[in-house]
C-alpha cells in the first residue's frame, strides 16, 4: 500500500463513523427506527456491554458466561480484564437494575481490590469498548449544537469567548456536556415522545431522559426564544429549533466527551474537579447583565466530561472529599455551577480504589449511628476484584506483562489451554557489551511462576484430606481433578464459596519484575555446543521468586514465611510435568495409534453388549478375546497372564472393562449412532483410561522398550550405546514436538535423569 492508500483507508473509517448533522425532527424519526440511540447513560453502557456477546469460561472450577466486552475485543485484547468474571457479571446485573430504575438507581458503583488485579484495565476497557460501540450504527451517540449568529446581524454570538464575527460555519457550538437531543423539548412533549417510544420498545429497560438543557444550551435557547417571541413568531419552538439554529450531531464517545475520568493527580477545589470553573476574563467580555453567564464556564470537570455516558473516579482514596458531594448526582441527577445555576447530569458513576479507601470510610464505624460517613457507605455498591486463582489466566497475564501478546486465550478444550500454559517464552535482550542475544524461559517456566502465584492466593483451610494447594489450583483451572483413571469433578469437593481465595498472595507485578531480572542475570552454566547459559529453567524461576521475598517490601513478615513454604508442592508438580515430557519424547515412536485404540474400544463394547462387529468384507464377526487380552497386557500394562483363563478374562479384567472403559464412554454418541457410526464418533480422550494409553507412559514402559538404556549415562553417553541413540532421538523430539530448544531440552532431560538415575535399578 502507498501513503495515499492509507489516507484513503482513514477517510473511509471516518466516513463510516460520523454523520452529517440533522434537524431535531429528523433525529426524532431516527430514534423510532433505532431506539437504542436515545438510551440514557446506564442503559447505553449496558447495551454496549451486551452488544459484544458472551462466551463460556471456566473459573474456580465452574463454567460461567462471560461478556466479551471485558475481553477488550475492539482493541485486540490489549486491555482485557482477565478473570473476575463473576464480579463483572454482578456489575452488569447492577447496571441492568440501575438502567431500569429498580432499587439500585441511587447507587454509586465501586470497584475495590488490591493492586495489580485489573482495576486499571477496567477503565481502559470501558473507554475502548464505548468508543468503538459509539462508531456503530446501533451505538451512535448524539448531542446538540447551536448557532445564534443567524438570528440577527448584530455582533451577538454564542461562543466560548472566540471571535464573534467569525463565519457561519464557525458559529456552531456543541453542547459542552453532550446534552441529550430530547432535552430541547418542553418536559410534557418530551414525556410524550418517550412514552410512544417505550411503547414500541422490545426491551424490559425503558428509555429515560430526565434531564433539562445544560446551562450553555439554555443560554442559546433563551436568547432565541426571546428574539422570536418579540417578533411575534407563531410557531415559537419551530423557530428556535430551526436547523439554522439547532442541529443534532453524533459524536464518538471518548475521554473528555461522554467519558469523564478523574485521575489521582488531578487537583483543584471540589467544584472545579466535579464540573469546571468560571473564566473571569470571559465574564468581563460577555454581556452578563449583572449575572454570571454560563458561556463563561469551562465545563471541564469530570461530571461535565462524563455527562451522557460514564464518570470514573480513579484511585478514589485520593478524592475521598468529593465522594460525599457526589451523593446527590444519582439521587437528583444535578450539580451546581453556581448558587443560582444548576446543571442536570445523566451519567453512570463508577469509582475505583485500592483497599485503603475502605479504611478511610470505616474510620468512624465504632460510632454506630453517629458515623458521618454512613450515608456515603450506604450508597456505594462494592464489587471486589481479587487476584486470579486460575492457572491458565495467570499464565496468560504473566505472558502479557513480559511480551507484547494481547490475544485473549479461547480454547475448545482444556488440552488446548494446557499446551499454551506450558509454552516457552523467548525474548531478545541487549547485554552490557551492546550485543543482542535471545534468552529463553524454558517450557513450564512461566507455568511454574503462574502456579506458584496462584497457590499463594488459595485458602488452605477448606482443603479435603489428601489434597494439597496444587490440586486445588488444578481443580479451579480445569473444573476437575484427574487421579489415575478417576476424574473427580469440582462439585465433589466442598470448597468454601465464602473463603479467602484471591484476597492476597503474590501480585503479578512481583512475578513480572522477578522474571525480567532473570532475563538479565548471567547464569553459571556451560556446555560445549549449546547456549545453556541463556536458558531460564522452571527451578530458576521458583528459587528466584521464593528467595526474592526477603527483600521485597510488598510482603509482610508473615506473608514471606507462608509463601516460601508453599513453593515445594509447586516444584514437585513442575518436575512431574518435565518428567512426563521426557518420557513421552523417549516413547514418541512407540505410542499406540488411535486406530488400534479405537478397535479395542469397539471390541470391548461389543463384548459387553453383545453388539455385532463387522469385518472389512461386511461379514459379522465376534469380539476377539485375544486382541483384547494383548492390548490390555502390552499397551495398558494393567494385567498379567495370570488374570486370564486362556484368552478369557477373569473377574478383575471384566470389572476393569465395565467400570473403566464402558462407563466412561460417551454414551450419548453410542445411543444415537446411525448406520454410518464408527468409533471415530466417540471422543476417546474423554475416557480417562484410554486417554492415558494415547498420551502417557512411565519408566516401566521405557525399561521394557529399551532394555540396555541407562539414565546414569545421560549427560555424556558412550558412543554407539542404546542410551546415546535414545538421547539423540529424545532431544530431537522435544525440539520438534514439544517446543523446546536444544539447550532447554538438554537441561530439562539432564534434570529429570538426575532424579531418576539413583532409583533406576
């Protein structure tokens, strides 16, 4: 593409975003065609969230419907809020009540939680989503603009203090607070418009417009009304609302226009921060007739900017003095510019804070009914963000912090997520010598960091006997726990729903900083051919995270002790994952193919149900007891010759076939099979015992397959030995199939063999 092509592309985007201004009557016709464009603030925010749709996720071991809006889809997921789906769903439920005027419409929504839990991402996600929604035909947002210069030829002009003699096109001034176009109508007529609109609206949330014109627009309206009334105009409102004086225009919702954000560093008197300030130089310029002219007001406060859609107070503890002054906004929907000048406001109030705000609010709690902050606390509707307790989400978050990855992870099965969790991360760094080099977090290294962080956030008080915190973390992420052939679903465990999971723990910022430092740290590792010094192993990560707590001010003494003690089960689990990789790489060429497994499943099902089998010629055949026996002995490794009478299974084998294979089958698929049905229609991976055949082996399999293999020779195997050939093939497979580099494959396999060799005999 050339430069002109990019310019043309920008032209097309803006052409689709903005419309030509229209007359007020045309706007009214438009809202009857598309009522959503007239929505009040809370309803508009609700519609923007719902328009993005939903998807199913698993969090804390349970399936939940999540609004895609919070995945920041319009911005390629850059500011997606990971996790906290239940909290966000309750927020949307509250929005629905507020929009409908049911019970919670006087509430101020409050998001609270520890640092690095996604609260800042919430603000960015809301801004991104609203901006993009307002560019769509369904989400168009409209306000009004005025031109009074066309009412007379004198120097009278509506302005923000600019040249009153400017040309006509420059004499149009938009409402500085995004006033709703219907606010131009007298109250009785506006009520009739809304009644007719809501009567045809297929929505349980009616459109409400309870606001009058803003003071700036009222100044224009009053001037035009007085002008045409003096001229004796019969159709007074038509003259005022004529397209020469009044137009309806769409605007793109963004910070400063439909979204107001009060930052922690913003200063000024309460009124300045809330609505704006008087510009005294302009007061002297304008003919105010002994009063304050609203044209001389700045309208740059947070409520003015957020009028029409959303007002956010960020880091609310820094603006605690304002919170009580905000109480009348949801109640009365108004604020004051001055003693005699009020302004109606339609905005959804949302405040964001760390836990320190709650401490401020509770400082008088012991005074009971005399608590001066009681009214404020009653109006705040708290939604608490917690630390992530899902391994996959925490892994995704850490990768985001270390790289420029913004894609939101979606998967059709947990196997897909599991593959992403274990993936390595490679980063290019520049050393002190000025040269760049690639450093690698080996497979399972980011997983190790994420799992350790999650384990520190879980409550161990509700752990069932026999489980540890790693087991709990896996249940929360998968929705089940696989123990050999047995799968236990999350609802079989009695975890406390009101526990303290996610209340505290290692924040992602600490993990990120630790990993970033490891990228720059030189490691005392050497190899004749491989750059093993550039590999960060899972044990490097876990050791650095545990040891670094001693000097990290973010942790209390009690937290350091508690968190350091939780690293051991994580190390054990990650080693098991590495060990599994090595064994699977060794046995890669010896795996049982799915066709053989499928044939076994068909044989067992036919054996149990007396269902017929057919050979390639279409002839009916009986299940082959020898084939089943050989599969169970050689591939499953579950039984010996003693457990068969000839080829016929004894009781232990029969129970295994019925309890582990048949009952685990996808019965629905079998019961609804047609004449074309085959075992391929059944998800074999859903059968735990079959899944283990397809995907896992153990050291007994290795020993049985490679009789002369000796793990004690692994570091430097003698040439021509079976160990040497097994190692060569294993490293190649780890690189080709499991995304290891040669260096990380060498280090991982050495680590595993070092632990295995002493117990090999």
